[in-house]
């Protein structure tokens, strides 16, 4: 009997995360969602991992029946989909540079929603960055009251270094409110970026 994951009413990326966690045992899973978007996201994740997905629409939701391939384990563990072999980029560390408190260009409120979703998802994928650097208004994400503070603390507990620009904290009057990571300076930030194997800027 398939394991049931009820993801109805859950915002992105929760349906994907819940399903991926349920699939870790390699058994069949039925995920219930209530939107076409969630259906597409869960289906893509499962199919990339080597599972088969069939959708059944009922009055109370969309039932996604997810089964492993016959006679063997899936091609890749769900947590490893998209991860390069070895878990880290070749040639050095992976550094994430966060230069604002919103993700993308356009509506600011939407950008903040996307940023929350990104950091909530970041702890669930591989590889993790070695360092996350916050500059400019990005430092607001590492201070008390930040909507991603708990996600950042989880990342820090996993060994991810969190650096916040001291000049930026001072500019916004947030010097005493840093709640995760450490205050850094432009020398250390520049050195970290230049020594990185890969830098991803948000």
C-alpha cells in the first residue's frame, strides 16, 4: 500500500519537499495536491528521480500515484537530483551572494515571497553552498525578525558559513540585530568571492 502525503493547502515548495522526503525509502507514494502548479512541480521532481507518476483527479484533490521503476531502485535519490557528482562544484567552494531581501526584478512583495521560498528550499537540496554572503539590503535576512531566520540557522548548523557585511548592517542601523552568522568586512568578502570555485548571485 502506498504511503499517503497530504499536501493540500501547502504553499510551494512544501508539496515537493514533503513528497521527496517520503520517497527516501524507495517505496510507492501517493501525494494529494490541490493545484495544477503543485501537480507539475511534484511530477517533475519524481520523474527526474526515476519514478513513474500517474495523476487522478477527484473532487477533493489531485492524487499523484508515484511508483519506483519495476525491479530496481530509482535512477537517483530525490535529494540528489541535479547535484553534481562529488557534491561540490569542481575547482573550489560554492558561494552564494545575496545582495537584496527580494528575489528577482519586479514586484517587491512577490520578490520577498520568492526569497522565503528559496531559502526554505535551499536546506533541502544538494549541494549546499559553503558560504552565504549578505550585502546591501540582503543583510535584513540575517537579523532578528527575518522571515528566513530559522532556515538560515538550519543551514549554519549544517556547516554553512553565514557572513553579513558590517558596513551594510551599519547603514541600515542593524548592527545589534544580527541573529545568525557573523559580521564581516569587504576584505573578507572579496577574498571569499575571489577564491570561490563558483559564485551564485541572487
